[in-house]
C-alpha cells in the first residue's frame, strides 16, 4: 500500500519517489517518512515542487517497472528511484535488478525527467559474491546512464540500533531524518540545475 495518496497541487511540478517500504515509511506516521521530510526541505528552501510518495511495501524492482508509467504521469521533473531492497532480501537475480533499474531510468529520461538513483545493499546471507554483484548493479546503472547517484540509501543508518525500528531493517524517525539529509545533498543540486525556484 502506498503511504501517500495525495498528488501534486494544481500547477506545481512534482518529484516522484518510487520505492518500497523504506520510501512508504513503514512503521512511521506519514509525515515522518523521508519523502514527507523532503517536502519540508523543499518548502523551507522556496522550491515550488510537490513530493509524491510512491512507496509500496514489499515491492521489487520488477514491481517498480510495472508501476512506472503511472508514477510518471503528469508534470514530473525528478524521479528519485529508491527501489530494489526486496530484490536483495529475496536473493533475486542481480542481472534482472540491473536491467529493471536501467529500464526505469531510460523511461524517465525519455520523458525529460531527471533521475536520482538511490543504491541499496543486500544482506550477507546469500554470500559475498551476491552482495557485491547486487551493490555493483546500482553503480553500473548510474555510470552507464549518467544519472545522479546516492551509493547507499541507508548510509549511516543501517546496522545502527538507535536509528532503526526493532526489526533492524526499517529506519525509525531519527533514521528517516538521516536518510533525508543524505538524499537532499544529492537532490538539491538537481533542483538548482533545473532552476527550480
């Protein structure tokens, strides 16, 4: 289930965050999910954009492909692509992960939408070879498609109990603020390049 049902306000372009439970804000009130916190940053900075939270818990990169046309419907200027964690949790093909990410980036760019790709890391239980290939899928797509890139969405949050919920996977409110800080450092230059204010 998506965390946010509201779309952009009339006349305002949008930033879509396409992701899974990390985007949806699993276990958090909607206003504490990192896309909502990005909206606060935009408002405070005078950026006339609306953030649309398209996080669906449990979704995979293949699910992202299936939802992309709908996600990009309207005046979308930036796609924050933060999906694939469930591919890693399930040990799905890293080749398919790469190809799905590439398809989504290509589709967005074909519509003139800027892309910020957010990398993920797989848990170690599938072995070192898998975790390395998983991580590299994101790096390869970012390099091949020449898009803005956050190497690891949960950098500085993953594995830190005080920043995560009891499941050890999903950030708590403090962790979501850390994620927001990280994403914002890469998103703001895109907006400046667009002349967004």
